[in-house]
C-alpha cells in the first residue's frame, strides 16, 4: 500500500534525505521518497499515518496526512 503525506520545510536534497531516513525507520515502511518541490513524501508499506507524521515531525519538519 502506498500513502502520501504533506511535508513542509524541505528546501534541499539533504532535507529530502533526512525525511526519507526518518520515514524508513518507522515499522511497516518498505520505502519512502520525499519531494521538496511538491512538498510531499510517498511511503510504501503498511505503517500507520500518525506514525509517519510523527517521524517527520521528530526530524524537524511539519507534516500532515
């Protein structure tokens, strides 16, 4: 299953990588891809949306389902 969440605050490739790394540490995530221009992250796997948002916020970015 694929999910997309909104991520605010990414301004460079390093930001995208930070978000991807945070998401990939969440149980149930098989892969994650962040897009700073779109302001989104797409996640494959069966992780709970609130866990995904929480991981991104812990990494220092604003996120929403």
